[in-house]
């Protein structure tokens, strides 16, 4: 589970949303909790190879991470480690954070 930054969130929306991420080979797939069922428990059991087997869930973001740059932002608010995936031109494609340096 990671937090995904939403730079275009409205004034009343959260800037960071909890997402389930799966890295399979060179493909990073990011799912919304609501796409995994009401409680999100299907995530750990039902996701592999970037798909939600049997649940009908589809990833909201799919990135081929080959050639992308991982920019580590470091500790934010004394509890979250933020990082971003960027293309070679420096364009930010996805910004995520985890509640520790080695979230698992």
C-alpha cells in the first residue's frame, strides 16, 4: 500500500490517496482501494501479474518503469518517505509516498 499524490485534486479533495501498487517485472500497476472491493482486502490475495484475478479490478495507472528515473524526496512530515517516477526529460509521471523507507 502506498499513497499517491493527486496534483489536480479539488479544494475539498485529499491531495494524497491510499493505493495498492503491484510491481511485476517492468510493469507498475496502481489500483484504487474502491476498485478492490469495499474493504480492499482482495488486494493481497487477488492481485498478481498486474491484474486483479477474478475481481474485475483494473489498474488506474500502469507504467513501464524501464528507463524511468526514481527521484527520492526523502522524509516528509516526519513520517512519510516520498518519491517520484520521472521520464528522462524530468517530467513527473507518478509521485508516491510510503510510511517508511522500506514499505513492503
